[in-house]
């Protein structure tokens, strides 16, 4: 039997379900060329962060001058950084033939619109809006306000771009299902579950915040697997990409069974190198053959919450019969 591992995600046809997630591994044209050669089906370019552009421009300008001159320099450096990002998108687009997704992370409507326009002009295949809520949380913010800001950002982007819009969500949301439904109504085509913010830790001797475990581990798969299983049943006709803790080919199969159309890999590429992609693809195809699954679509979502037996497992929170 000839097995078919093609899939479709957010309107893009992918030759297999493996997408390289946004990270420093996807920052340059050379790296993206290598990722394509390694066999990934699509690439999400490292995010452009409005806040870090503003912060870095401000810092550099402050180091070199003061007052009005610093303000001028600040704006000038910011513009240069955005120009460099545009050049990177152009170079990546020219260096690759697989779908390329531009990731943007903003706070102001002005920046969402501007970055989305640039990505569209540079012929990206889709947009990934990096919607993190950590910096927005405050006791003065009513429930639902942050979600509304996400919806506003999507609408602003949609008003200036015809590219398929995908969103990468944070894990700490109150009700991802209602948010996913609202996003779908705004025209969002794909949802990435979930982003992994920069992990922090504390050095208790120096009393300093330090980097935590930058890369994910095997147990990190549990949360995105659960929410993919729940959401793909609850909010259908929108695609899901699972991100977080996918380290082996078996994890890819699990993600598909739970309802994902694709997975996004990052940590495992850092740990094992790009040759892992071919091994994964080979093993997925072999598994499909052994299971008599001609296509990936044939088993996608077969273990999501639309079946009661699986819904019970996915919604289970208590630890029954645990023995240490
Ligand atoms: C060093 C590093 C940099 C990252 N940079 C970005 C980024 O620019 N934008 C983004 O959306 N996610 C970023 N991520 C998150 C990854 O895209 C991915 O969602 C996360 O690491 C979970 O997947 P994994 O378990 O395969 O690592 C980064 C992750 C790492 C480890």
C-alpha cells in the first residue's frame, strides 16, 4: 500500500505534517534552505517582536545621544530593524519552495497592520500572530478584555492582508474553546497550541531571575495534546498545529490522532539536529502502513473528544489509583 502523509493546514498543502516552529533556527535564508532540504513541509520564521524593536532601538539611541537627537535616532534605528526584517523575509522567500509563514508579535494596532502588510508584500504564504497574554495581565483588566484585544488584532490584520491567518496561543487562557470559536468567525484558518514563553527560574543565592529550561521535554506534550483533542472536537472546520513537547515520530502520530493537522518542532531539532526529520517521516509512513492507514487524514482526530470515551479521558483531572 502506498502511504500518503500529505496534509493541509490553514489552506496550505503540506507534503507532510512537520513544520519548523518559529525560533532562532528559522531566522535566516540559509537556515530555512537547510530545513527545507531536511524535509520539513513548512517553516514559521522567527517572530518579529514590536516590543523588542522598540526596546533595542531605544537602548541603542540612548547610548549614543540625548534629548531630541535620541528620539530621532530611536525612530531611525527602529525603521532600520523593520527594514532588515523585510529583507530577511524576501531572502527566505527566494531561498525556499515550501510554504513560509511569517510570525508577528505586536501590541499596537499600528504595528500589527504594518508588519502584516510587509509580510504580504514579501509574498509570505501565511501569517502566524503570536498572541501572548503574560505582559497584558493586570488586576485592572476585566475578564475578556485581553481576548477582545486578540480579536481586534486579527480584524486589523485581516483588513490589510489576504494571507491565511493563523494564531499561536498562550497556554494560560480561561476558555480556549470560546476564543477559538470567535477567532474562527473572524476568519482565522489555523490555531497553534501552544506557545512556550521564555522559561524563567530563580538563582536563590544571587536572588536573580535566570533562564529556566529553554528546551521542552517529553512530558510537555501532555497539555497541547489534551487541548488539541478537546478543541478539534469542539471547534471544527479550523486547523490545529500542535506545538510543545513533540520529540519523536510517535508524538507526531499522537498529535494527528488528537486532531492536529500538523506539528511544529523546535526543541527536538535543537537536541537531535535536522536529520531527525527524515527519520520521523520514514517512521510515520511505516506506522501508517502497518495500521492500514492510507492517508494521514484517515486517522486525524480519531481520538479527539467527539467520542465520549476519549472525551472522558481528555477531561479527566483527578489522579485515580495512583501508586508511587
Ligand atoms: C530558543 C527559542 C526561541 C523561540 N522563539 C520563538 C519565536 O520567535 N516565536 C514564537 O512564536 N515561538 C518561539 N519559540 C517557541 C517555539 O516556536 C515552540 O512553540 C516551543 O519551543 C514549543 O515547541 P518545542 O517543544 O518543539 O520546543 C522559541 C523557542 C525556543 C526554544
